[in-house]
C-alpha cells in the first residue's frame, strides 16, 4: 500500500523539518516489511486567492489531485475525532489488508480545508480541539504513522495499554 502525506505549505529547514524527516525515515525503514511503501511527501503551495473560501477550494483541488487514486484519505482537522494510536494502526492494517492501494494523510492550509476534501475523507482525525501549527501537525502525523507501523510490527516502541 502506497503511503502519502499531502500538506499545504512548505516546512523550512530547522528543528521541525529535522524531526519530521527523522520520523519519516523511521517509518520508511519499517514500511516494506509491512507491505507499505515509504512515505511520499507532497507539499502544496498556499493559495493566493483573496477570500478564505476560495483559498480552501483552490488548495482542496490541488490536494485531491495529489492523492493517489483509490487511496484511503485521512484528513487532519481540529474538528475531527480523536483516534487512539492502536485504533489508527488497526485502521491502517484494515485498509491495507482490504486491498486499498494507498493511504493519503492530508494537512490543510491556514484557512482549513474545503468541503470537497472533507467529504472525500475516510477519517477526519484530530490531535485535540486546539489549533496547532502546521509544522507540528506534520511532525505528529509522521510520528503516528511510525507508531502505527511499530504496532503492526509488534515492535516495543509503542507501550500503550493492550
């Protein structure tokens, strides 16, 4: 199953990018043995439209165009529902085992996500009700992908409750 992270905006050089790259590399090292691909990161340029709804729609079109066909779509959004790490791992395993060709995780722009992206989502995932910086959300998303892989592999990195 192909893995993709599609994010609006670029992560500049520095500690956030270093940490994101670290979790991505860890995930990539486990991926093949789990029937998954390395994580393909696609950065979408922020829209320059004047109105927020137009920016969301423009970014949404680019996001959906970057999602591999047939992929399960996980949208990171403060209005989503919290999911346990174990639950996330189980869902990824179910999509993989059910024959989904890919999984795309989406992080929207500063104005949020357009309705088309939210409607297409298989899961709207929240790290909580707080608004978080996009760089931090990217780090957390990649860490959760890595954690999900360790859970699927039976690796001791995840030591949560059984």
